[in-house]
C-alpha cells in the first residue's frame, strides 16, 4: 500500500495494490513524509473506499481523537440500529461533532425544532445519541448540552435514509430548489449542488421546513449570537429574510428568531465553505 497524502498522524490517503484510492486509519501511518510505501499492513486498522473528497477536506479541522471516537460511534450504530450505515458517515459525524464541541465551549446552544417529533418517533436514535454524548464526555472530557442529542439523532436518521436510498422528488424538493435559486440570486453566487456542504445545507433546510409550526424562543447565548450574526453578516441576513418571506408565502408560516438563526448559520457556512 502506498501512502500518498497525510490527513493527520493516524489517517492518510493511500493507493491499494490495484491503484484504487482509499483512506486508511492506523496508528502512525500519516507520520512519515509522503509519499512512501507502507510495508507493514498490520498497522492499518480500517480502510474507507469511495469517500467524497469534499468530506476528506473537512478532516483538517477535526482532531485525531475525535475521528477515532466517531469511527467507534458508527460501529456501535451499525449494530444497535441493525443497518449497514456507510463508513463515510464517520467523516460526516466527526465534522458535526467538531462544531458541536466548538459551540459548546463558546456557550452557544442550538436547539432542534424537531425535538418533539424525535421523542415520539425515534426512540432508538435518541438512546444512541445519549450513548454518544456520554462517550464523548468520557473520552474527550467534553460535556455537550442536552439539546445536542436531537441534532446527533438527526444525523443517525439521515445516515439510515441515505443507506436505504430513500429519495423523493416532491413538493419539498421543489421548495429547496427554489430556495437555492433565491440564495444564488441574493448573494450573486453559483452553488455546487454536488458538494457535501450543499448536501448538509439541504438536510438542515428539510428539518426547518418540516418543523415550521414549532415556536420556540432563543436562550440568552443564542439571542446574543443572533444579533451578532445580523450585524456581522448583513448580506447573509438580507438573503435569509428573502428566504423567510418565500417560506411565509408558500407555507403560510412565519419564521421566529430561532428559525432565522438556524438559516443564518447554515447559509453563512455554505457561503464560506464554498469559497464563493
């Protein structure tokens, strides 16, 4: 196996004997100067094939310990949920947990508007989220806010949906298409609809649309963040107001401040991550 690019000391991009690209996980395999030939394959604990390059790029920000924990969580999820979740989910989950930990350390709490539905419909995913948060506290010494378990549960649900290839082209898809066009027009950008960042944005937008009737108020830290984002990202906020007006016209709903904050964060992240 040839190691061609280091991600971190324990994760690297490699080529197998058939010249297929993969990501290898193993102690110290990314430590040497690349490229080099890895002779001792017993050092490789796990390999990942067919991983989207945009997902790999996210690993620059994720600690080695957190990625190791994420792999363990995915292994647990496969057994507990009795489904063949894609190995690539470990990268998606690691990215989400990285930002969840960052928000937690900043005292920022983002609630999930689907919490009520999740409690009623996804008991197993919520139990797995509880286990995940305890594991993170035990391994990484980070206690995530209880609200975060709903966000983690949504990722478990989405991973199962993607695995089972449940894809519906319906009114939801049309709404998302139109909102995407609005964002492109308002921010004068072209969004890569094949990118991982856009896929994640669509997932969050779907949650927002589904929970349009939920009315919650911002806690103090989130309210402070909301006004800071309005002040610092005026273009994005104006875009969010246009999207909000569109949703109000088409769904007969008025977004509250929590919904608006939700949109600001994710549109801004899409805008920033795409480098547009």
